């Protein structure tokens, strides 16, 4: 069984998110460049130069970067894919994440010393498949989201040298990960090539048709049932970290979300860092982790299938809405210098903002002309007495989109976030 400390692996959709995830507690991050990375949007936001800088940033801190090359290529793309593999290898990541046997072999042939991680898109759920991929050169299997903890333990017992990685948080596919064709059929955007339109998140109206008469009528929904018939809730296993790590089968726990916000990257990394560290310290506090995770936008949470069989679950679908705000609204983020922040919602003098900074950070408690920082109920807060921009202008209020950096009363860790409790009028997520 696994004896070493489990790795916390976070998404890196941009260079900024890469740095934030590592600063907030991740041991490693994953991301990619171009459409071969299975997230076209985040791939476009990562240039080769940014990715190389990210690798350097991680390695300087003793952390790792895994490069995603887990798309499903067409024949017409193979020459371009070969060049891409070589180029990514030159940037110095710690492993490639790939999804198909052919690409696995191609990576091994072109960059023979690169560790290879098999993507969850390969849907490995049993010892036989894991063994085949291990024999082909995979050093780690990112198992299917549908796998059980019992099956993970059986794979680890049979293949103790094979690393196993599991998702513990983030969006869930309605179908097996990446295998759904709804987006392809409705909009021509192919899920297993990185351009899923998330059609399963849409509201649908149901109709009945009589082909003989041409009669068409709408089937009315029952109150409270909803029309988001394929909308999976988000995965959240923070309350099961002890159970997962007690198994000894898991080498890395993974957070989904390369296209999500910088605040999401920070908060998920922080919450699961706390859970992992608490586990090894012999103390667990699920309420503490869930407080952070419930501050995020979400589709409702589920513990999905790792600790329960699919047929035992009846709470995995969010039928009434596609997305909802969490308990908090992000109101600002500190710049890289730690001296100013940019507004992300709306801020007035006197607003009390909770401070979210990396674990182990220290911020001075001050009370000066700009504002004050203080602790209350075990949390850290800030109030601004005046909104003084970097150019010296004093604002009576600032709103999201204002590009003027606002002075802080003391220096904060880079990329510290400020948040306020979400009120009912903030929650504009589409509902039935």
C-alpha cells in the first residue's frame, strides 16, 4: 500500500492560475498549450513561453507541472502532433498526460525519458486495463471518475508500482468523461477534442409528437422537478479525504477546473491542502474545508461514485438550475506586488471584507488612514476607510471593471482575495 504523502494536483488554465494554485497549496499543477490539451479555451490562453515560465516557477518551489496532450487526434493532425510533443518536451514538464494508446506510444518514442500519465478520458476502472497501460509505459493512471475506492485498492494491490490519481473536486460529465456526443451533434463542438459546449447544462423542454397526425404538444414539468435533465452536480470529496487516504491506494488527488476562475484555483487548493495536512496531523475538520468550497459557484455538490456505487446514488443531478452562487462573492484580488487590489464586485468605504490568503501567510494588523486589518471569529478581515487609487484619486465607490488599483492599508501576499457574503440579489444564476 502507498506510504508516501499524497500529492495535491490543481488545474492551471493560465500562468496566473498556475502561480495561484501553487501559492495556495498545490504540490503540482496540470495544463497545456493548443487544442491537443483537451481544453481549447485554456490552451489558447497558455503560450509556449508562458508554459515554460510556469514550469520554471514550479520547479523553483520544488513543485511539478504536468503537460496535457490528452486530445483525440485525427489522422490529418498526426504530423502536427509529433512536432507538438517534441516542443512540449523541450519546455521541461514533469510528465505528459495522454489519453490514447497511440499517443502514449508516440510520446514514448519521441520523448523517451518523459513520465507518462494516462488521462481519465481512457476510463480505466479495472486491473486488466491498468496493467495493459502500465506495460505500455504509463507510470500513472488517472482513473475514471466512475471508479470505486474498493476497485482502486484492488488495482494498487495488483500493481503497487503504478501510481493512481483520482478526481476529488469539480465538474462532472453527464456521460463517461469526454465520451458524450451531445455537443458534437447539436453544435459540432467535439468533447474529446477539447471544445465541448456543455450542452448537458442547458434547460430542455420536452415535447410529444404524433407522426401520423403531425400533432405536437409540450409535456409540462412537475413543480420542483425542473428541465435541466442532464446537468450533473459538481464533485466534492473534501469530507471523504480520510477515507480516501486511509485506503493507501491513492498517490494523487486531483481538482478539475482549468477554465474556472483564479479564485476557484486558490480556494480549492487551499481547502484540500488543509484537508491533506490535517489528515497527516491526525485531525480532520470537514466543516472547515466545506466552508471554503461552498463559497464557490457550483451546481450543487455530490460525492458521486468513489465511495458509493452509481446505482446507489440518487443525488448526482442538479435538475432545478445550471449554476448558483456560493456563500460568498469575490470582491477583490491583490496584485503581484501585494500593495494594491483590483475590484471584482463593488466596494464602498467601510465594507467588511474577509481576507483569503495562502496557508501560513502573515498579514500585519494595522489601523491607519487607508484602513484596518483585524481578526474576528477565527477569520481575518479588512475595512477600507478610503478608496485611494494608485494615481492618487479618491473614489467614493468602485465597481467590477474599474482598472484603477486601490491602495491597501498594509502589504498582502500576492493574489490574496477579498470576499463578502453573497446576498439574495447577487444570485442571478439562471433557474427554472
